C-alpha cells in the first residue's frame, strides 16, 4: 500500500527521528517536502500511527492516509514515477505544471463581466 504521512509541527521539525522509524515499518519512502512523506509499506495505517506518535509533541499534528484510486496532485515528475513504480494499477491524474496560483491567476476569483 502507498500511504501519505504528513505533519504540522508546533516546534522543531523531527525528520531525523521520524525517518529512523521507517525501516521498522518495512517501508520504502520518499520525502517530497519538509514535513510530508509517501511510504510504500504492507503495514495497516494504525500501526504506522502507533510507531510515529512517540516522536510527536502534544501540539504536533499528523495525518496518515492511504492513496487509493483517483488521487490527484501537482508534484514533480519524479514523485509520479515513484508512485507508478509501486502501484501501476492506480488511476491518477498527472499534473506536473505549475498551479494557476503560482502563475498569478486565481481560478476561484470572480471574472469581470462586460
């Protein structure tokens, strides 16, 4: 299974401590931002959470979710390639261009009517 693990740390980022636990999960993993990982593991979500929780402070936050059919994102091509190498059967929408907000266009902004 492919799972996403994300954190919001109230204090110092604990990447070194967290990444040291991933071998206990039997996980291959990639980190695509300072506080977000994608793991390939056979473990159910709850044991993953139990293993990671001791590294969290009371005010830290964690979200663990399995990537299933129909996921979407705007990420670097190497991330899509890694995911596809693990689960080529998943249906995904590959978008690797910059999101409109980074191009100076807000797709949610009202349009001017003539």
